[in-house]
C-alpha cells in the first residue's frame, strides 16, 4: 500500500473536508500517475494505492473493522474490475463502514493522459 500524497499515515478519521480514495490499480507504471493526481489534490483528498487483490481485500478488511479510516471512493482500473471487481464491490456492500463508498471504474486511457485525469 502506498500513500500517494503528503498526508501522514492516519491515526483516526480524517478531517471532514478531506475525502479518502482507495485506488486499486495493477497496471505497470500506474502508481506514478496516481501519485501525480494525489499531489495535485493533496488539500482535499488522501489517496492510497494497492496493486493486487490480496492487498486490496486486506485494506478493505482493516477499513471494515475500524483499524483504518473507511474510503469514500474506491477506484478500480477496467482490467482489474473485469477480473476482480465483484470481490471488491461485494466486500464494500457487506461492510457497514464501506457500504456508502462509491466504486468507480476508470478506463486505461485516463492514465495515459494525466492532464485529462487531473
């Protein structure tokens, strides 16, 4: 798991005007693109990134149990969603802390054009 902006590792719930994003992206090199976005949005968002299903499910379990603040938005790349989206979506729906999180699937082209994404 990578924190992709300058926020410290959280010790509790984030400020009310800060949204938490969990990015699940398994494409090579994608983390640099999300790091760019995380830096641009650092005043409003806390961006975390994972690269595989096991890490994603572990973080979702930590969010569900309260050991980690819950995500407001979960972003999946299109290929990851096709292969594992049902695991992520069902985990969010089953959690009282994550059931209101939005799940967004983005096409790969969004990361090829960082200026469009930002």
